[in-house]
């Protein structure tokens, strides 16, 4: 039995050392500064009869795509009935929708479990970061399966 357990431990260590997804890996702690690695280009969107900013994500942001991350920000409840929230780098009065900051300063939160938040409540969230460069009805950054990280 002891040899079996030693062999299993060796296999786990080998897999962890030879893959970029180590078992039990901690989520990457990111800041809004990390998400600034993006350039925007105006493109005409005929269905809406207007120009839309399309993102070109830089290599730093692309490395985070589909990875589990933790990020801290200000909450902006959008629709409590559908559990729709936006996480912002800035308080509501300074967010992308209100001032001259860019779309890289906000992120859609797709909560794992329904929850209520107050406007400008500060919290850290863990989830899978999705990059959106094509759906104009979604934000460019989406945190899927988002969960609040207590004490962060």
C-alpha cells in the first residue's frame, strides 16, 4: 500500500510539472492594470446603425483568457431580477458609462449563485475570465461562475 501511495504521489507531481494546468492551482490575482492591454478600433455596425468599439486584446490579456482569476472592484447592479452585475475599476460616478474611462475598466459578472449587492460595494471576485471581441451586446470582459472572495 505504501508503494502504491508513493507511486500515485509521483504521478501527480509529474503531471503538475509537465502541464500548464497544475492540479489545485490558485487563481491568478489580477488588477485592472492587467486588463489595459487592449486597443480598440471603431467599426460600423449596420444592424444598430452606429460605430462600435471592437477590442484587439494584447498578449498579456490573451494569456488570461479562460483562466481562473481574482479581481477586486466596485459593484454596479444592473438588473437585480436577472442577477446582472458589472464590476468596475472605479466607483459608479466615475465608471465607463458615466465618464471618459474606457470599456477595459468594466467587467460583466455572471454569478455562480444569485446574490444582492449595493452600488459601489467593494469586493473581490473569483471566476473564469472570458474575452469577448464579437458580441456587441456583452461587455468585453466577462467573469463566469463568479463567486465573492471573502476577506480580500
